[in-house]
């Protein structure tokens, strides 16, 4: 397994990690036995980077990850997040309150069955709490030996600088893929200037770039993507044309469209460690095999022409989430 180091930190991770969100209900209702089997297969394949969050499954995601991987804990890098929580009755709440953050750390350690969190992210910035206060509280957990390194998610360059000044930031996690090019320039450049690693989530466009989602009818009724604008039938009809270039490159390489999409992300820099999410062994194996796909300059140029910034129809998140990204 190829490895990559996250910025100037001492965290060395597999070049492709596993985003664990889909091991608990989000993209439909997963099968717990298959979720466990997927985690174990990931270890067999050499994956060492596992990404969870307090928000996923109201803590149950951390419990599955912690219980399944406890026997290989010394060989892996565990990442989780704080700052977002499920509200009673549905929806998400956001809190960067320092005392709440401290409590979240202890709770995540318990659920993950570990003495230390390797990489602990602020899941989203709380607009009502200065990021310096939140990151400062997270830094005190590092000083207490409960956390090795801190990350932040979905922040603009100015906020990243403020967070990094409060406590060294090891990684920025943001959505990045062929159809979400937002981090290019500002966020990525700031990461490289400050020595911060970059962790793209949803590098497969929440499944769109695999070619498996052609209309809303391809999504289960309980799938959260049904509230994402890009997955409306109208926008999917417009976005499908973007896949032609991916399919052409995949056919020429003799690989899957998903592998081309992942190979493109990997080619954007050796300081980038994507975490495609899945709860299925077949998809996991396909994703890891993307490391064997090499895109030449012509391939990359063709994909860049097909996916210029802003090419996708529809916003990447629902309206109610817009306030909490790029803060």
C-alpha cells in the first residue's frame, strides 16, 4: 500500500483511506455485518486511514469502527470529528463551545475503544463561537495526551489561518472531486503554504462519478442524497454529460469510471489522501485498485476540460447546510 504524510504532522496514512459514514444510515440503511466485513477487508488490503464522526449514526459509527478495529489499533490511524450532533426530531446541531468539545473528546475515546484519537477534526465551524476558542479547546486535549493531531473541515483560507494560529492544524478535510473543484487555488494553496495535509471527502461525487446514479429512482427513498440539489432529476439530466470523458478514459484504461475519478484526485498532489466512503467490500476493493491506474498528461487534460470549475448543475449541499461550509 502506498502511503502519504499529512502535512508537517507525524501522521502517515494509506494513500487511499476509508470514509466510514456509509457504515451507518446516510446513503440508505446499511447491513451491519457487511459494514464490519468491509472494515476488516480494508485492513487486509493495507488501508490504515479510517474516518468516522460523532455525528454519524449518533455515535454508533464510532462504536462499529472502534469495536471492529480494536485488535489492529496500533497499525491504523483513527480519525473522528466533533462539533456536529443529531438533533432530537431530526437535523443537525452545531456547537464549538469549548466545554462541549472537551466532553465530545472523552465520549469519542470511549466509543472508539482507544486511549488516543490520532486525528480529531472540527466537523464544522460553529458560527456563534470563534474558531480560536474551539480549536484552543481541542489543543488542550492534545496537551492532555488524548489526541495526536487536529484537523478542520470545510473552512475558507482565512479561517484555516486563524485555526492554525490557535493550534497547529495537521489536515483540512473538504469535499473535492472532479465535480467539486472549490478547494483549488485558495484552500489547497493555503494548505501547502502552511504545511497542512489535504483530505478530500466524497472524491467520487457522492457516487455520481461511478456512473451508477442516472436518476433519482436509482437512490433508495431513505437516501440522504435525495435532498442534495445535484441529485434532482433535472440536475442529474444535465450532469450526466459530464461523465462522457470519464467513461472514455476508463474504457481506454480498461478500468472502472470510479477508478478514473479517484486516480484524478490522487494525481493532484502527493500531499492529498482521499477517503472514499463505502460499506461494501466490492466497492472498497475497486477503490483501492485505483492506485494502480495511471493517468497521463493527456488524460488529465481531457478530464480537466470536461470538468471546469462550476460545470456541475446544482449546489453541492442542501440550502440549510450552506451556512456551515466555507466558513
